[in-house]
């Protein structure tokens, strides 16, 4: 609901393409991939061999879809009206290029997410075993794990992260799991680390979707040109950059928080537990949309 409700109306009002806010279609696609992967043969989802087989199959499907020339465009061409995007400054670009590029950057990360979810109980058990070791053994084990993890992250930083943008993008789909894994391991390495968290990140994490969509129109500026990529900070107080930044940021976060609350309330109103009411709401929304379209036409 949240993933596409707000962006649907933003696209209508701002006359922007869906892929302008590529996080929404990309997450929708990967959510569907995960759902159907786990739905097929769901009675075997507790079997390690079966789940690993699913992961291997998913990896092959992702490789085939994004890396075999022509396959991606053939599969998504029927959806070009929804997933096509053309930057007004680059009119000659293939309309499906942006969708191919954006979704391709993270084409394997949804599989890695499933893998992490499946092995989470085992990882948690391993952490508990380390915590139960005597002080000396525990310290040595944690130091070794920390050293190996930091070494891997340093290698990634030097070999991948510092590359020019085009080279980094080329390697990102295959290496993005390294810093993610490094953070997970280091963040949960000791009881002390696991007992602390930053409340600001928790608070912001609840509204990241709304912040992502709102940034294009409240924090940044697209000069009211449909499908234009934002290039500059919105100017509300010209000549006072610090004051302008503070004001734009406060408005940006405030609007994102408000949109999150409204979306949550509308979900309860539009998608009640009663199936009959849900159908009536859908009919009303369809009729309202038809009337609005007729008036606009």
C-alpha cells in the first residue's frame, strides 16, 4: 500500500513517469519475486536443501533476465507504458534504459535478502554461542571476526568503491553484499553493540519511502518540468544558503512524516477487513477516477 499509494498520486499531479521514482517499481518487482519464490512449493520452505535450490534458481533467473542481451527488453516491453522513462534533456535515449539500469544495479540484492532471512536463526545461534564462551576465547573470536570483516570491507573500499562511477556501477550488483554483510557482522558482534541504537535512524527509517519521493519536489527542485531530474536545492530564501537549507530540510521531513501518517490512516479506511466494504471502496474510487479523468479531458 505505502509503496505505491503516494507515488501514484504524485505521478498524476506532477505528470511524472513511474520510473522517475524508481525505488517504488523496483521494490514492487522484487517483492513480487520474493513472494512467488516462497509461494511455489511453500511447504518445503523449512527444508534447507529446498530453499538453497530456490536461491540458486532465482540467481539464474536474475542473471538470465538482466545479463543475456535482449531478454530484459523482451520481457518488459509490454509494460513500457508504465515503466518507460525519458529525461527531457535526453530525448533520444531508449525509454526502457532507465528501468533496465536502475533495477539492474540491485538485481541480486533481493536474493541476498532472502538468504539472510533464511539463515538468520543460525546466525543468531552462532552469536549466542560466541557470547557463552569464556572471556578469553570470546575476545579472541570477536577480534578475529572483526579483523576479517574489516579486511573484506577495506578491500571492497579500495578495489570497488573508489572506482569511477561507470566502473563502480558495473561491479555493484556483484559486490553490494560485502558492505551490507560487514555492517551486519560488526553491528552485532558484541552484546554492548547490540544493546545500543540510534533513535534518529529508527525514526527516519519509518518515513524513508515518503522522504525519497518528497525529496524531488520539496527538498530539491525540478523547475516544474515533467520527468526532469532534480539538480538544485529548492530556493525559498535566496541569498541565505544555510537558512534556506535548514528551512527546506525542516519542511521536507515534516511533509514526509505527515504523508506517512495520512497513508497509514487511508489504508485503514480504504482497505477494511470487511470484503464487501473493500469492493464498494474500489468501485467508488474507480468511479471517482473516471469522473476526474473525464473532467480533465
